[in-house]
C-alpha cells in the first residue's frame, strides 16, 4: 500500500512538473516537491495509532543517537533516501 502511493503521486506530479519548471525554474520546482514531501511527512505522523498504555516518562537525551546507531533504522532511512533520489531527479531533469 505504501509503495503504491509513490506510483500514484508520480502519475499526479508528472503533468504538473513541466508548468512548475517553466514558472519557477528547476530550483523552485525542487523546492515545491520538497514542500509537498514535508507536508506528507506531517500528514503521515497523524496516522499513528493512539497509545493503549499510559505514556512512559521521557527517556534521557541520547535517544536520537541510539536511533542513528540502530542498523535496521539506518537501512530503512538509506533505502528511502535512495528511493527519493531516483524518484524526483528524472522528473526534474527529464524536462
């Protein structure tokens, strides 16, 4: 389901990108695509299920460092970074 969303957005963005390139240039078009991606991240954060247990007290700082050392998270983040690189670059440079 998540991967099919990328294909649907590709179909929607393909006809909208040439006018964006004509109006804003390649830098503006990339900023526009980045803004769309940022809004999608915020919308995806709202899709989390509500917690079933009372929230635990916050852990001490260093949680981000622990996450950046977690192998599965790094592979997941690298895969999506490469996916985004290969996804947006052909649309922008193809025109």
